C-alpha cells in the first residue's frame, strides 16, 4: 500500500521562494574593494528573477550547462539560484586549475554560457580559443560590455520583473562540479534538485552544521569547490545572513570580515586556518561573536583544535565529505554520554571525522570486499550511499568501478569505531605500504604539526628495496626555527609503532597545495621519487 502524502518536487526554487517570503529583510553581504556590498534577500530575489529572464532570452533552456568562473560574491549566489530554477545546470569552474584542465572540463561539460569575474579576464582570454561550446561570455562585476562579451549589470538592467518559472522534476539536473582528478581526467558530479534540497535540509540540522536564522555565516570555502559545502543553499533556506569574502581570501582579510560583520559560523579547509592562526598569534582580534568553525576537506590538525579551544573557546567542528557526496558525509559531534568525559578524551572523538549525517549510510570493506568490523582498529575502504551521493560520473566510463551494488567507493581508508565514528587514516593512493603492512600518513602529519616549531608536514611513501615503501616526512619549519631530523623522529617516537617512524626527514620551504588548498602529495611524491633513504636506525 502506498502512502497518501503529496509528492511535492523538492527543488532549489523552494529554497529561493522561502528566502523571499520569510527572510526578505535579512542581509547578504559581499566584501568588495574598499568595503562591502550589501543588500537583502528581497533584492536578491528580484535580481535572480531578472537573471533567469536574461538567461532564457540568451537561449538557455532545460539541461543547458552554464559555467561560472568566480569568487564567492552576491552575483555568484544569484547564479547559484537563477540557473537551476530555470531548469539549467550551474557548472562551477575551479579558478585555480590549469588552462588545459579547464578547457577539458568546459568542453566535456559542453558549457553554453560562461560568467566570469572581471579580474579573470586575462585567464578567460587564454582559454577562449579552446572552449568549443561556449556561445556567450558574460563579465560579472560592474564592468561594461565589450564587443565580445555581455556585462552582467547591463544584462539585468534590461530585464522586466515578470518571469514565469518552469515546472521542474526534482530529479532534473541542477548543478555540476568536477573533482580535481588526481588520476585520469577530472570527473563530473551532476547534482539534482532533490539531492541539493535534501542535502540543504540536513546541513542545517542542529547536529550537523547547526545553522539558524540568527546566524551570520561566512563560507570561506569557495563556491567552485563542492558547492561551498552547501552553505549558500543552507543559509538561504533558513534565512541566515551570508557574508561572502569575494577575492579577499587572505587570513587578515578573512578576520577583518569576521569581526566587522559579526560572523557566527564560518567554514573552510585547514590550510586557511593555519594562515589565520599565524595572524592571530601576532595580533589581538575580538572573535567573541564567532560560535564555531567548521573545518573539513583534510584532517583537522590536533594543534588547531586545541588552539581555538584554549585561546578563544571556539569549537572547531570537523566534517568529512567529497564532491561526490555534495559534500556533507559525516560530522564529528560529541554524544550526550561523552559530555562528562575529560577534555583529552573528548578531543580524541572530535578529531575523528564523525558519524554519518542522517541519510548517509557507510561501511568499510577490505581488499576482498568484505566488511571490516566497527572496532576502531581495522582499516578498510569507506563506502557510502545516500540521496546526495553520486550514482555515476557524468558522461564517462572512467572509474565506473567506484559505483557498485549501490555503494560509492570513496578511496578513503578508514576505521569505524563501535559508536559509528569514522577516522580517515589515509587515501588509498597515499597509504604507505611497508612490508605488506599499511602505514597511514594522516596521524603522523597531525602529530608533526603539533610540534611548536613545525608549520606544515606531509608524510609520503618513497620506494624501498626491502620494504617496498617507507615513509619520508616533509617538514616546513615556522619562520626562524631550526630542527634536526633526529629531533623530528624523536618527537614521534613513543607516539607511533617504531616501524611507522619516518626513515628520513626533508626540510622544505612549502608543502605544495592542490587547487582547493589541500596538501598535494602527488607533487611531493614526484619530487622525491628517486629519494635514497638512509639505512634505518632501530
Ligand atoms: P579532491 O579529490 O580534489 O580533494 P574533494 O574535495 O572531493 O576533492 O575531496 C574529498 C576528499 O577529501 C575525501 O575523499 C577525503 O580524502 C578528503 N577529506 C575531506 N574531508 C576530510 C576530513 N575532515 N579529514 C580528512 N580528509 C578529508
């Protein structure tokens, strides 16, 4: 027997209309040159309508891909809503990718229109000859139209307010984002209205990101990286004030906006916060309005969580996710019975990647595909499924094996404990395979970054005749500090089994970063691929 409830399509437009109807007077603020641009959700709505009308006149229809090449700004936010509500697909291009990657991605997606921030004009000029499907370019900002490109503000000014939104199926495509593609080509993840809607609801939940109408939320994670972790949609659904950093992503500028706009919740990858911590160490900043910092994308270093706890009493909340999971997969919160635990024991839980968000199911499997026990010790590859997890990559058969039996294989190696908390130990491709055993680099990196003289650290595998692979620690010291290899290894001794300890330490200037600010171990492995390890001391 079927239930007798309405089959209301879950669409991005429901989020948009809610923002207009109930939160019209709440603000959306964008950092711009010399200050802030600010307007209200009601103004935002009016402009989204005009943008949708303009897109339709340009010939953009259902299913067409509309690319963006832009920072987090109110105009980008307008595109986040107008494009899917029109039935088209917003495709966020990562501004930090190489021209070759960008051309591949835009051609593969068959983008029809491309909106770009004026400051990226030189990059767009370089790309233009290689983009085979883009028919129309639109420059954002207050720039004027050129003989080649339309200007966003002029485009909007020319539209009327009457626009009829199309009816959409909740399973229609709404967004497209390519993963960085550490192996093979970048691969497209195609979100639906339904997946975005359900992800949005879940992100807002008190035990997930816990964002409410009273919050002032500043996503530092770019809108071109995994939907800015769903924050633009989540804030709009519940009417939270949004603060967009624009191009002002330097640590000092981020802090300035947090203070000046009274930000209560912010979110970004650890690299951003490492920079912020350095600024905080040299200056007095009033962070009293900030209630929590959501960090994900890479493991949160222990020292970072301790720092914000002890200096500011601001909890860092760790989340795990992937472009393929919209991205929220799991989030680390203490359970009620853990509230009475001492700080160290609580910290150990908060440093895990958490329990799955409602709607997400997880399991960990060994190399033969058998589920490993939830004992907090046995390693396995994490598999996930749920309504906002990709069921396939867009228009390719590459990595089709990642989607089997209704599960998505994440490529993350984890343990799951008896309470359901996941710990990411490594990515399958970063694991160090020493003498048939696995050494996971993440814990060691975290331990190293807790050393008072170490700024950043990455542990990578280098080839070894006898053991196949052995760990090499690549360490960046804080300015003016010195350390020897022995001191570094000694610091790790006692914390890890002796056979896990790195065989050598390389002091380098900087850990290379990926386009989304994560440690790029592929580059390090390449750099040290012929590394000769010294004889191992016992
Ligand atoms: P990319 O492949 O470019 O890093 P994603 O942003 O989709 O693209 O990255 C997803 C991956 O990031 C996950 O598979 C996982 O390895 C890593 N990750 C995300 N959040 C965390 C976290 N909290 N701790 C450790 N690793 C994380």
